[in-house]
C-alpha cells in the first residue's frame, strides 16, 4: 500500500491540485497526511518526504534505493541525463567521487581557497563603492562575483566584470533556474514541452542549458590544447587526466558528454544557490537593521577595519555565523531537494515505496518545523546560539540536502557566504532603496526560492 494522499481523478490523478506554488501545497498536504504522502501526477507516482527524521531515513538509511535521478524533463531533456547532477549508476558514482576530489585539490574545504575568494570580494567591494550610495541592483554584481569564483576553481579563469560574454553566461544561468515550471508541471507532464509557442518555457530552458554546455565544451577544448599532466591547473585538467586514463567512450564516466555536463553542473549549481542566499541576506539586513548592526559590532570588536576578514575569523564571529545559518533556514533557498527516483522497492512505516517512484524531499518542512523552531516564520539568528553566545551545531536544518545526492559544493558555499557577507558589512551600511521603502519578503519560486527584485543602497563606513 502506498503512503496516504489526496483522492485521485481518473486519467489525471492529482493534477487537479493547484501546483502553482508546490511549497504551499505540500505544507497543506503534510498537515493532512503526515510526513510521508503520495501523489499521482500524470503517469508518475510521487512520494513526498517531510521532516528531518524521515528525510534521513529515506535518503541516508535507504540511500541504496533512493539515489537515482528520474528520466524526467529536468534531468533527461534539459541536462541529457548526464553529468554529476543527472546521471545514475556506476558512471555517476565515479563522476561524483572524482569531482569531489578535484574540488578538494583546488583547495575547497581548505585555507587555499581563501585567496581566490578574497580576490573576488575585493573587486565586489570596489564595484559597490562605485555606486556612491545610490540605489542599485546588487543581484547582477553578485551573479558575476560568485560565478567568477566558480570559474576560477573549475576553469582556472577569472573574467572582468565588464566582459559581455561572461555577463551573458551568468544571465543564462539565472534565466534557466528562474522558470517556475521546470520542476513542477514539466517534470510530470513532459508532453507540455511540445506545445506550440512554448507557453511553459521548455524550449527556452533546453536552449539555455545547451548554450551553457557549449561554453563548457569550448573551455574543455582549450584546456586539451595546453594540457600538461605534470601541472594540473583546475577541475577541467583533472577530468581530462581521467579521460586519458579511462577513455571517452559513451560507456565511460568521463565521456565528453559526461565531462561537459559536469562542468555545466558545477557552474550552474555553484552560482545560483549561493547568489540566491546572498540576495536573501542583503534583504534581511535592510529589513532588520538591528541584526545588521549587531553583526557589524561583532566584526568591529573582533577584527576592526584594518584588514580583510579571513577564514580563520570564522571561529570568533559566532553571531555572524548564526545570521548566515538563519538566512539559509528562513531564505529556504531550495524548498525541495532535486527529485530522486526509487531504484528498488522498499518498505517505510508499513508503506510500499515502489521502484520507479519519484521522491520529492521537502527541505522546506525541515526549516519551518515548529517542533524544532519557535516562531519559525521569524528571522532570529539567536536560535543558533547557546546561552554563552557560542554557535550551536546546525543539526536541525539541511540547506544542502542530505545523503548521497547532497550538494558537493557545500564547503565552498559556506566559505563564500562568510567572506562576502562579513567583508561587506565591515565596509558598508546596507539601506533600503529609499528611507520610506519597506522591504518586501515576497518570493519568486523557480528551481530556487528567491526574493523578488529589489534595490539597495550601500553607504561607505
């Protein structure tokens, strides 16, 4: 027997439900059916998993059965069921292991990454200084800055902020992930992608993804011409080294298709989630100036203004770290981890989770769980500090998901978030567009959950 769920309609299943905001829909269904419920969407059986305990049970304890990606629109048609994000089986395992090693070799998770990030932070702050305290859209600047960090690690290249081709690339990433139908209707009704005039944006998404892959293909070809096995420069070089050892046949984890899509995955995944988190951070800072002031007070008391903030300062800036954690929680950047597919039947609480079912992990259910967070809709960094004002373990949130498909860029993202946010507040006071502007916390739901567009002012200190 499947987990409980709403009544179905012949031929439609549960497609009669309002799926315009799946986050709100799933919150309502959880109240009615509990932490595990099922939906029939088109020809797909979908199992929605809520709550930190059930997510751990499904994605970690039953990870052998729940780590595949479905052959659905986002993975099959947009990302060609290739790369570290969308492939399955032995190829995926080899790619993931190799990619994690490649990132570590480039200093991710170590102090070596600090130099690359701080180089970009310096330019980021210079560009903000150029705004002279006038309202500006900080999203575009953040997109370029974070993409540059990813490109430095992955491709060994950094782009000027005025590079038109690079700006176009960052815009493609933003456009690809901002479409509201990519994970919802198109995932469960792939026939919609063939409708005339592209009302659901399917053709646009496939075109955007193809353009990003083409950029990565050109990078791969350029690296091949200058490759030296005695001097591995970046992630691309390490993947080329693997190609030279294991070959590039279609069956290989290191075929050109797999490598190019993996590079695309790193660029897309490494940019959008961090940018969206930072956009929520800026918004929370202008919405809650008392939090911004307390962060700055901690920075000034601990470091002052005579040097940039570095990774070693993380251990002393407890309140700043708590603000970042609360931003990850309330910003709720990924309300759902990307869908998984069940590769073999298993039982969960006397319910059958059948082979071929899609697992929708609700991270939103963790971050707003009233059993773990009082006033869960309130922005309160103090929930991550103990009575001594020291940072508590972040055991009750999972912004980077969990299990074998958890985000491989978590270490990089955390360092970026710390260095960009703290160095920003060390140098500037963030204010709303005008003195009478009341910043809105309304969101726009695409692949990620981001705030609606807004302008800020940055006043030099």
